[in-house]
C-alpha cells in the first residue's frame, strides 16, 4: 500500500448518528496538525487537581500507546490520580464486569481510547471523553467525542491522543509513542508530518519492531495488556523495548515467540471457499485470527478472508475479516448480523471483525450463503500449544 498523508483529522462532538452526514459538519484539523481538537482540549482544561481519572484503552499497540500518552501527560499535568483499566479476555468496553471494576475505584472521569463507540454510556454519570477511529455505532453520550472516522485514512487513536495532549504538558519526548501506535495500525510508511522527527530519530525498523512487541502481549494466550503498558510508560525510547533493556521487554519478546509459533500452526488451516468468501476455521488460545485473515487476504486478493477462532474464549467465535480487494467489509457483513447482542462487525471498512456466540456464528455463515454442513462444522477441540524453546 502506498504511503498516504494526513491532511486533516476530524473532531466530532454531539453529532448526528448518521455517519454519512458528519463529513460536511465536522471541524477539520488543517495540514500540519496546527489546529486543536476543541472537544478534547476543553475536556482536558476542565480537569481539576485531585481528580481520580480512569483510563480505558484497547490492548493493541495503537490503544496501549494512546493510553500511555494520556497517562504520562496527566502525570505531567500535576496533582491527579490516574489509573489504567485492563480488559480481560473477551471483554469489551461495554461489558458489565468491566464497568463494575472501574466503578469500584470511584473515578471522577473516564477517558476511553480506541474502543469504538455506541449510543449508550460506558459509565452513566461519570464525565467521559472518547477518542476513537472506528465506525461509530451511534453517538455516545459523552462530554467529548473525538473521532477520525469518515476521513481516509482515519488517524489512529494514539495519534489523536497525542494531538490533544501535546497542548497540556511538555510531551515532546512522547511522539515516539504515537509513532509506534500509528505504525501498528497504518503501516510504517504512513506519512504523518508531526511524527517525522520520531521516525528520523529511531528509524522505521525500530518503530516497527516496537509495535510488534507491544502487540504481542495482547495476542498471547495470557492476554497480557499490563506488561506492554508498563513498558510504554517506563521507557524513554522504543530502543529500550526493542533491545530488551527492561524486564517488561524480555516478557514481550517471549510473547512474540509464542504468538509466532501459534501463527505458524494456524497458517496450516485450509480455507472453505464460497463465492467471494474464504473461511478459515481453527482453534487457538492466542489472538492470531487477525494476522491469519491478513495473510490469506494477501494470497487471495480477489476474495474476502474470514479467520474464525473457535478456541479463544469458551462458547464464542472470535473472527477477523480482511481483503486486499476493493470491498467495504462492514457493508459486506452487515446483512449477516446474527440474532442477539453480539460484538458484531467492529472496526473499519477494510479491517473488521467481532465476537459471536457459537450458534450465532453458525447463523452468520448461513446468512453469508455457506452450505449447512460448512456452517455447522467446528474445528477439533484439541489445541497443542508449541512453546518456543
């Protein structure tokens, strides 16, 4: 994919739920990122000393980097209590179990990054800012809602968060965090003017390797988000992570070996073909379905690949959808929505996925046109994890 420049970002606050209408109404950030994201700025300006602030973010590299930028900025701002919230395997931002854990800490504010959005509150009654780049499922009742969805390519959450935070503390040394998160989501060749110094200082190879290591924590069978986040808030540069100069980096390197081993095993899965769809059914306790879907999308360039992991959490199918073709994946999957309140079709037009109960996933496959025997069949139960030596 050729490098693409960011000429604008999008800041939306209390907009219409009709996403298509937002493009003409939103406040645009000009070339060079000189303008401010007003909704985020006002939220940050209103924070008072002594507040107790919860940070909720996705466990991938973009989300963790966004969380680390916000955490380090708030600590630099002064007398604040700031605590990160780590999701358990299979949870979403709207899981009741997650809300209970956060409320037990009695936060005065909640900042959510890279977690999608719905038209209901995550913590009713708690002042909330949402920073995101996925397709919104309605407009959330938040004090500030900042999204880059509707602009191609959408700026990752780590870049949006850095754009907000750089106005409130001496965050010049944190641009590498936004660079790592952006590289993880958009590739190392994405042309982002405000991150060029980070790329020039550390090089694309180091930034890319750091992104892979940070992603490895969440992808592992342990679903460890705490370790990559700890590395990001402690490190002064990505070199400390890539060169194994801190204990957390050594753990991440082991996770990377585990994930690589699981991916090699899963890549042996043969696809079931039906029309434009290529279905890959497998079991793994590691989060490798998105990598598997991307790998097959590169092989089957005219098809849409669905990597369906039947072994990630009990009773559910976690699936990722990718294509190298000119498909809107959200629209392609939209008519196949199974019954019930599943985490269905989250993501972007070119990278989507979800979490569906087993019976719901079978129904989804039937609605996509797969034969009954293909929809009903499941991979063998046994999973042999090949631990790296």
